[in-house]
């Protein structure tokens, strides 16, 4: 076997972190359910109302998010009613906030209506949140800056790949 560093084409895409993440987030509605949870909508009926989603679809999407460890349930009880569950993002769920903000920034840039973006995300200080790609040495990347993907410790060659 070659000790040469494999090219991207030679790597097994099954180990790709994006592909693995999309097995959880790739179903319709999942990302917007997570968006609402991150924005403080926590109860099933409130999610149904806010999203206009079918109850059975929401049940499946919440189950996927819970099973993936992105959301946890907590019991609550309103006076005179039976106990119910609310859904809260876990630390792993909050780790996806930059991903959702990147999707939002893309949508604002390429799909906003004539009046501009429908929402602005602000830090608690009141300043708008700005996403930046920055390398470990502190260089801010522009949209056309070259980057490359190199094998990490969890990569492996595709079966039959040259090398």
C-alpha cells in the first residue's frame, strides 16, 4: 500500500462528517424544527402551530433529533393537566447554531425578498451576529480564497482507490 497522501477522490466518503451529519439533518423539516428549538419554541403544540407541520412528521423529526443526541426532553405539567414533554437543544444541538446561521446568511444573500432579510440575529449586547471563516492562524477567508481538504485521522481510502 502506498504511503502517499490520498487525494480527496481516493477517500471513502462514508467517513465524511458532512455525510454523517446529513443522515440526521437531511430529512425535510428537521433543520427548521431545530431552528425553532434554538429560538426558544419548546413545546410540541407550539412547534406544530409555528411551523405548520403535520403532527406525525414533527413526532418523527423530534425523535430523530432526540436519538441523535441533539435534543433532550423534559417533563412539565400545567395546572389541571397531565404531564407533557418539552424539547430542548443539548450542547450538541447548540453546536449546530453556526451551521444554521450559515444557512440563514446564504438565504439572506441569495434568496431574500425585495425588502431584505426577514430576521436579524443579534448578540445579547445588541450587535448583529456575523459569521466569518477564519483559519487557525487568524486569517479571515474571503469567498474566493483557496482552501483544501486533506485526510484527517479518521479518514480511509475507498476500496479499489489508486495508491
